C-alpha cells in the first residue's frame, strides 16, 4: 500500500486537545511532547496513534524505554486494543545491529548511534506510516553524548521526514541533562504535560502549548485528567469565543414579596449573588428559584459543594419546596461536587456541559467549596469572571451562594469580594428584635433595573419562604447587627413550629 500524503490537520483523539490546538496538529511536521515520568505522555501518544488507526492510517510506535508488554498493559488499563499499531522495540533494534566491529577511526558510541538511526529509518520507510511516535528522545540524547551530535541527528530526522506525509511525535521524559533547546528549535511544536502534588486531594495536572508554528491555538494553562479511556483536557474558558443571542426575560421566584424586592425577578443573562452567614436561608432561596423556574418550563442545573442531593431534597421538601418530580423529569439536575477530587477546569467543563444541554438556570452552592478547589485566589477571580461572562453571553441565569464566616456582627467576613462580578446581590442577615433572633433579606444591587431598597423580614419554615412587610425602623444596620426598634405589630407573627 502506498503511503498517503495527507494534508490539513491531524486530529489527536484526545478529548479537548483538538479544541486547544485549533482543530488538531498540522500534518507532515515533527512535534515534541514533554513531561516528567507519570504525566501521561505514553497514554496521550497511544491515543494519537489509535485515532489514526481508526481512520485507516498506518501508525508506528518506536519504543526505546518501554517494552511491547508494558505498552499493552497501559492499553489494557484503558480498554484499548493495539492490534492496529505497529510497534518497534529497542530490543529488536539492538538485535539487528549485531556485534560492533573493531573501529579505530570512530568513537564506538557514534558508530552505534549511526547504525541505530539507519536501521530506524529503514524500518520507518518500510512501514510507510503517517503517524509515528518515538519514545523517547532521552535515549537518543544519551547515545549522542554531545549536544552537537544530538542536534545534528535531530536535523537528519527532520530532513528525512519532510515530504513523507508523516506526523511525528517525539516524547521527552526530561530526565537527562539540559539540552531541550536543541530539539525545541527544530520541531514544529512543543507540548508540555505537568503534574503537581496538591496539599490535599487529587493531584493537579496541567497542559501547555509552549510553541506551535503557524497555528492560532488557545494559549495558557489547561487542566487535564487521566482516567479509564485516556486523557481528557479541559480547555481554558475564553468567554469572548462564545457569544450568543437571547431574548430578555425575568424568571420569577414564585414569591410575590421576594420578586418585589428584586424588581420582578432574576433576569436572563445575569449573575446573582446570595450573600450571608450560615443558616439565613441562602440555599433555600436557591431551591425556591429552581422550583419556580422548573414550573415555568425552564431547565435548572444545581451544583452542590456542601450538601448531598438526597439531603437537599429531603430538607427542601419539608419546607414545601418539592424538587423531586422535576428531577425525575430531567428539568432539574443536582450534582454533588467534591472539591478535593475535582479541578477547577473540570468544574468549568461541567457547567459548560449543562449550558450545552440547554440549562436556563445554573446554581452554584456554594462558592466557598469552589474556593477550596482553587486556593490561588487571584486566579480564581479571573476564572470566575470568564465563567460568569460565558454564562451571561448564553442567556443563563446564574445564582451564586457565598457564606460569610461568623454569625453576627462586624466580624463577619467573606472569603473574597465577588460583589463587583455579580449583576445583583441579595443579602441575608440575622437581626435582633424583642428578645429574639430573626432573619432579614434585602437587595443591595441590581444592574439590570430598579429594585426595592428596603429591608424585609424573612422566615423559613414548613410553609416555605415567607417575606414580610417592609421594616424601616432599624438601628445598627451598618454595624452588621441590625436591631429593630419599631412596633412589634410590624413583625411577622411567630409560627407554631
């Protein structure tokens, strides 16, 4: 069979990678895949070859550092079959070289290297492969012994492959002395896999494109994971790449007084922050909006960092907010998120998936758990900004919950200030009145229209959410401990529970 001279982009078979690369790797070029041991170079390169084999291409894996049995073990762990791959092992190369003859003019290592390279090139010519992986260049670098000889050998590789219709991936485990600049200047692109140990929870893996000539790729840092089935890369979200159009619309909470506070409800394409100390009803307000949206025919996705789905359903049902029928119908989805096991890139991918499944409302409860997934606060703010901008462009109503530390007083603090990112801010508070602690709710900001600038009492009980009349006679609001000094007749009647 004649070796096909393929043009255009070479799809990698790695989920998310082609999006980062702008469609795939340009064909007929040499690339360097770098990463320390354990970062997934072998897995990625096998996916690259298997993708080619699935399209009827001839593919070749040349291994200096791993045996065929080891490659098959990797493939088996992912449920792959390597029957469509040609594998050339170092042991096969060494056996075909035979005994090194006595030579007084050349250094033995140079003779060995030249023989090995010539044998390799002969085998590559026979294979007529359109995708080739060399694992790894560290062995060639050791055989070359000098930087000059190593660079000269890599240039000879480049000259050999030009015009042969082959896309070549060189793996570098970065275990030998510095010298990568020699090959980096020769290859068409450099891809980097990195792994970091987290203080707690799953390790973090990141992918970078160091260099890629002639391609408008998506730069920056991209999270990735290795699981059964191979590597999955989560492209960094750029909101400007996802412009959308939608009709302006408000989604009601189903509570007349709460809607009045918000000037009619929550508007499509807005991000809305519910801020307050623990126990003031933030999650319940979210559930109320979710139920009302589902009743209006909307789709809702809830991401819970702190409360299991069954606990959420049981608790809200007791409050008269029964989400179960709408979960069963698929209108509402509830996903428990474990920040110790999930990278920020994975979470962003989950939210994007929900949007692509036509979610009208997305609830993140709470951002405190999201912060724990990404402790580098300055990067968290940038990532949140992109995520909220993306959802706004898609016309999604986003509700964010942020718990403040402390229960009362001026000592209450938020882990970070997100009020400038939110289009509207709903504030819940405890206040003191006539010897008892009560809850209050107010809206302190709404960019998309007018809102009520009053404080109302909030009660959460078996009857659900009750928002009382306007309370105007307060002292100490700015101290963080509002104290009602008006008439008790203005307060909600005490419930029997």
